[in-house]
């Protein structure tokens, strides 16, 4: 049993090497060797404008329209010439295209760009480097689509004292059918209320279907770190199948598995810190879809029947478009399951209460950096007795370490007798070699969950702590925190009992150095959390060692 504890540490050490190697490969533009990221068939620059008709999928039995009925180019202009309509509220600036009344750009005035902090964060965009659009239209006949010319009317900015802004896009009649899109923006909100009014001015009954889709290229968001991976791509939620992420590579290979029909849920396009989602009221039947639109261009969306409209009749379908930061409380209130776009991974059941506690602490301290420090302190208090058992066991191991080292040297040519003598020493001294491992392993899921909370929470973006740390989501510009983290980790290693094997003792010192390489590129908030945990652990270990009569000694490596 003497080597079990060392084996566990070596497994952690080896896994860290694997992760570091993979991230180094990705950082240099190569494929990961052991844990490759999902691939997209091509990473060519996205086209300046998306393909039009092919973005809408073939319909199910409940939706009888065919994408072949959607025109591949805009019809002859019978409305105002095509132009960009700029609309502004207190939280974002929006750009709409009069071709289809589509949303083609969202700029967040309260969030800075990751690459250039002097600029605002832009999510939806239509440029040479990014295609990310929100489109709607009608299928089921030769009806107005997201390629139909539309005329704009309404206000373009939210004025002082005004809480709501309304404007509309109206198409010309196509086969007697007119589509009117009315957008409503509210102060302080990233939710866009959309009303699609379908008017039949023709001489025959029609049965149009409304589609809503988000179209995006498969390129990663600009400014993302190569040293940690966050999901970018479509997501679909239904009550039946819950939250389903869809990799761009699975769409490329036609391997995406989704809940195709549902009376509830949403479709979304997700990336680190931000998301866009089309929402329909519960009880409204819809068909969900994901598909490849063009080279390196993908769509996620839904289709819902409007109604059978007799001549002179009209029908309005109301829905919502969310395009903004992944603020958990806002998303929870907006739609069931929408908060899941904030991806905590497989430890969500631990991460959500940790985020709740962090948010409660922040409501008092008003500083996310000190909130992180306080949360780690509370966790260390909660796990005090488990840590005490672990450090007590380590102290006992350290106390008998000279006797173990002497015995190993004396019996180095007789491994079997060495093992027997070692077990005898453990029995006589009442030391459990695994005693220091189990209490720590119990806590690992909690601290991994906290890691994902800090990595996923948009509140860390542009959030200052003290002095030179003005953005907890960005790496330390002067590398002070990573250096402190490295020193505290080395100090912890020095306080732990040295492995009996001299080679193991030397190699164990490389672990903090390997970790430090990764943490030099990690967000400051994550490094701050790790430093706080290290300092509190060192303090507790120091106190316990002193109480047990094992004065702190630094087991420095002896390199020859």
C-alpha cells in the first residue's frame, strides 16, 4: 500500500502532461494528440453573406413546405432600396437589413471586446471575417422569406425616459401574402420581442409556415485562449431530450442527433460568455433543425405552422430573440432550460449552487475578485475537518519518513523484505499511507466545479479586482499572479513528505512548474482562486504540523 498514494499522484502528474501537450499542440496550430477538439471540414473564411434558401431544411409531416419553394435570390424590388437600419438602446446597438428585416449585427455597449478593450463586444455580425445572423421568413409557397425586400418604419433609438422602442419591417405582397415583422426592445434588456403578422390579401387560401434560424460560420470566436476549451456551436433544448449541444463537425457529417419535433424549448447558438436563442411559447408545435448552409456555414432553427388563412385573414405569431451575455438569473427567468447555455459541463449540479453562493457574496462585497477569495475561504472552512485529517496523516508520514528512508537504503537489494518492513512500520506507528489522499479526493469535484463557474461566468469579463487586475477574465498582464501561484505550489510541495524514491522526489517538483506554464495564460480570476486555495492550505498544514510536533521542514530536491 505504500506506493498507492504515489501512484495516484503519478496519474495526476501524467494526465497533466497529456493536457499540457494537447494544449501546446493546439496553441501552435496542430491537432491535439489525445483529446482532439471537434473538427469542422473546412476552416475557410466565411462568405460575406450566407446562402439564402438552403438555410431552411426539408419539413416534417407536420410542416408541409419545401425549401425548394424559397427563392434563391431576392425578387424584383417592389419596396424601398436595400439598406442597413441602425437601432440603439441603453445596452446594445443593432443593425437590421431591409432584405428580409434580418438582424445582422449586435454590439453590446456594456461589454468590451476581448481583443481590443477600446471597442464594444460584437456578437452577431456580417463581415469578411464573421457571419452570424438571425433570420426569419415564410415557407410553404412563394411567400416572403429572409431574402424579400422590406420597408422600415418606426423609431431608431431609445430616448431618455422611454422604456420601450418599437419598429417594423413590411414586405410587399407575394402571391397575395404580406409579412410584417414588428420588433420591440426594452430598456436594460437583451430580449427582442418579435411579432410576425402574416396577411393574406390574395384570392385563395394559403397555409404558410414560419421559420426562425440562426446562421453562423464555424470559426472560433476571436480572442479565445488556446489553453482551455469552451463550446461554440448550436444547441437545442426540449423537455423530452433536455439540452443538446451540436458540434459543427457532426452537422458536416450529418451525424447530429436532436429532438426534431416538440411543443416546447428553444434553439440557440452558443459561444463562451454569450448566446443567441429563438424562443417560442410552450404549447406551440415546432420542428427543430440543424444543417449545413454553405462552406463553413451552419444553421440552427425551428419551423412552426402559422395557420390556414382564407382570403382577407391574418395571423400573428409572437416569439422572442435573445442575443446577449449568459447571465444565469436572466436566462433562468426567460425560458426553462435557457440557463444551460452557460456550460458547466458534467458537474453542473455542483457548479450551480457554487455560482449562487458566489453571487450572494458579490451582492455584499460588490467586487468579484474579493468574492472569489471569500468563496474559497468558505469552502476551506466547510472542508476544514477533512483537510485536517489529510494533513494529520501527512504529518505522521513526514515524522516517520527518516525511518522509512533508512530502511529503504538498508534493504534496497531485498524488495520483498523492504515491503514487509514498511508495512510493519506503518502498523507500529499507526499510519495509514492512504490517509492523506481520500479527504483530498473527496474535495476535488467541488473545486473542479468552482473552476467551471469562474471560467463560464460572464460577470468576470471586464471585472476589476485590485490595482493592475482590471479584467478577471483576462490573463494577468504582468504575470504576477501566475508567479505567486507557482511559488505557493512549490511551497506546498516542500511542506509535503518527500517520496522515499529519490527519483520520484525530484520529478514531483516538476509538477508545479508544468502547471505554472498553463496558468500564465489562464484568466486572472482562475489564478486568484488557485492562489487563495494554496495559501489557505499552506496555513492549515503549517498549523497542524506544528501541533503534532512535526515542525515545518522544506523537503527541497537534491539534484546531483
